[in-house]
């Protein structure tokens, strides 16, 4: 069993600690994917604020217009 785990390097500390990868497939996520995942919350809040200001507060854009 330990030989099997050793062949997949599941418990080893990886040199690139800032890289995201699933343990099951060991595919490393690209920097673009990593950045998208790490900034999605702040981008969502910014987009919601812009949506509310443009469509509700200033009413420059029709509420049901496409985003």
C-alpha cells in the first residue's frame, strides 16, 4: 500500500506551494484558473455594485437589459 502511495506522491510537499491541483488527478491548475478562483468573490461584489448603481440608482441602463 505504501508503495502505491509513494508512486503517486500523494503525501509529499510540493515545491510550488502556490499551485492548485486536485489530489485525485494531480493535474495542476493554470495560473489563470488559480487567479480566477482566488479573485471571484471580490469580482462578484464589484460587478454587483456596478449593476445596482447603473440599473437601480442612476437608471442609466434598463433593468432587464442584457448584462
